[in-house]
């Protein structure tokens, strides 16, 4: 559904499937999106930690994912 004002489109309503409220809100939050982008840039620049290493650091080495 397209919402118009003065015959000009101003918004679109689309069906959201397989997403809860939190997911929808965060995916549209500029602050959250900025955090994600900074993390992506940092990961590309500095690399990351393998999941096995992170589980060891957190004391979760007995938990399988």
C-alpha cells in the first residue's frame, strides 16, 4: 500500500514476516545502524576473533553452537 499526500507518494506499507518488534525497531534506528557500521569498518580494518576463541574467553568452551 502506498500512502500519498497531495497525490505524491510519502510512504509505503509492506508486510513484515519473520520479524519481531525489536528487530523492526532496531533495523530502522539510525543510532543502532551507526553502531553496526562502525563495527563492520573496525572488523574489516582489525579483523575479528574466531568463535572458538571467544567462547574460551567467556568460559563457554563447553557449550556448542
